[in-house]
């Protein structure tokens, strides 16, 4: 990288994390991974925790590596998964490692809260957020119910990216996009809702000041400067929720697009100026999450390549040794639409055997039962593409504009077979790429804060100029139309 402005991105997922440096020059961006590390889920005493100190250590390690190269860092930005949070005590110390969203204490908390505290429809009408048992509101309710010591003693509650920024700067904020995942935020006011907080025995003062992406949180503390060898580098509130950063990196040319963030899980949605909260969005369980520049990410979670990944773990060693293109290529030799499933059926959430669950679903719906890895893979790809069509059709009903293009971003953007199936099924032109969308969105938001780009559309123009997108046009319309009618019958 020859440009003298470098941006340091921390991108943390639920299984691994990495630090990255990026720069912008001549209308294009460049990225370089600095470090990569595991994010280990800790099981102890019947609960699951994240090691917040290990994550902080890895951030410091990445910063030290960059300092050792003599690079001058313009700013730092952190994005993570959503919903989880850290408790800070009166003495300014972390009260204990944060609970992880997979913690079993939340399994019945949502139903209990919605039955005894505030009704499901009332919560949705305020927040517009889809219901998942691990949303922050239900985690906090479960902790209140069990009289959790950290909950009872907390002076401040900081979402994970905000907690890490606080560890670097000493300043407490509540970044908008990550707060929107909590099911405590009203997207109309863009503030945490006082009634929902009161239902948990909490006040607004327990949380940091609400800030938007692009805000300077503070500069590195003297301690962090000493540990890393860096100076007073600013820490920027990027889109702290990783999906918010990913969607910021969609290389669209105008607003008339839908996006599919494709990976283990798929998120399909549109970007709108305002939240869409209605009886129909409630019925279809769509969510309204915060985006950059005050936008809303109106989307639906879809079970993605989780199905394929879980099956791959069960297949014999000789199948596991096949590359993804080899295995997926063999699936293309199998008759299409022989067996179809609803990828979001509850039986696929966490089965002891994913292969067994797929076969049982097909048996229960009087379809041929897929037996070979190729047949199972084909079943998964066909079914995902058909589910994408269903959600895309719903998005067209909700969108205040005509959807012209579907952008596929993330790791799944490399899956040429599923990308083509998605174009065939939805009837939309599909543009695949970039793969590294979360890190790109993080760095672009820092570049905006530094004055190198003016707005989201200039960001997206630079991303488009720097990315080789692959175009997929719809094919075999009649066959996919017939398959979709079959899918609707099977899944109704």
C-alpha cells in the first residue's frame, strides 16, 4: 500500500476474528489482513461466555504489528456480531466475561417475557425486530429473572463493539446499528425505548450515549498507546453490527436493489430511509435493523449454507476430501427439483443429524428421499434458491421502489452454482461480490469519517470500481416457475 492514510479494521465473528489494514487511492481501495485468531466460546458452570479480554489482547497484538511496520494509522473501527453485551461496574471494571447468545438460559426467556411482561405484537410494533430467543431484551430478562450478580451490579451495559472501543479509549457509547439488534430500540426515534427498558428494571442511563456510524468515540488511552507503540489514534464508531458494515459495502449504483449476505446464514433485504413496521411485516417476521447514514436494513434471516456445512461433517471421509467445486459439481448431474425442503423449517435448526432431518422432511412430504451426497447437495441448493425467491417476492411487495438487481455479498458470493440458481429462481439479475464486504464497509466508514469520501454512494462507487463482480442472468424460467409452485405446495 503506497497511500499514507491507513485504516485499521477489527472484524469479529462468532467463531473467529481478524485485524485488517486498508487504504484508498485513485478511486480504489486495497486491503491486507494483519492477524487472524479464534474467538472461543467458553462453557463453564452451565453457561456460555465470550472471552472479552482475549479479544482485547488480539486487537492490541494487531495494533502492535502495524506499529512495528512503521505505518501511521488514521483511525480504528470495530465491528462484531450482534445482541451480546458487557457489564461495567461502579469501579470502571468489567464485572465478568459476557454471556454468549448461545447460552441456554434464554431458551424459555422469550416466551416467558412475551406471556407475562409485554405482548409479542406490542414489542414488534415498537421495535420492528424479528423474534429470536437470544435478542438482548430476552437475555437481559433471563438475567434479571435469575438475579444475575453482574446484571444487578452493572453501572453501564455496553454492546460488544462498544465495550471493546471503551477498552481502547475509556469512552462509553451506544452505537446505533449494534443497538438496533437488541430489540430495545425504536427505529422511528432511533433511541432505546424507555418502556421496554423499564420492563427489565433498567434505565436509559445504564447505556452509553447513542452515536451514529462515523462518530469519533475517542483516542487511544495512554495505556494503549504505551502497549502498542502508537500515538493518540482516533477510534471511530463504524457500523458496529457486522451485517451493517457488510450492507454498507454493497456496490450498488442506485437504491433499486436487494442484497443477499450469503454464508452460513443468509440475510436478504433492502435498504430503506425508514422502518417498515406493519401487520404484514409482523406476520412474515421481517426485521428492521440500523444502517449507516440513518438508513434501515429491512431484512429476513434465512438458513443458508448451514444445511450444507452440517451435512458435509457427516459424510464419509472420501466425500469430505472432495473440494467444494467437485462435490457441488456432482450435484449438478442429479435431476433438479427431485426433493425440496423449506430451509427455515424448525427441524433444521439444530438436529443431531442434518442428513437425517432432510431425509425425514422429504419422507413426511411424500417426496423421493435423497440418499447420496450429490442428491442431498442438489436438494439443498434447489431449496435455498426457491426460498430466496419467496423472500425476494415479499421484498418486492414491501419495497417503495422496483427491485432491479440482487447483490450477493460475503463468502457465498463465490458459489457459482447457487448464484445462478438464485438468478433463475428470482428472475433478477444477480451481481456477486465482494466477498470481504464486512471489512470493506468498516474501512469505508472510517474513510468517510476522515473526509476521503462524502457519502454512501461515493463509497459504493469506489467499491464497485475495486471489485470484480460476476453477473448471473436468469435462465430456464418455465422450469423454475413450476418448481416454485411445487415448493409452495410442499411448504405451506
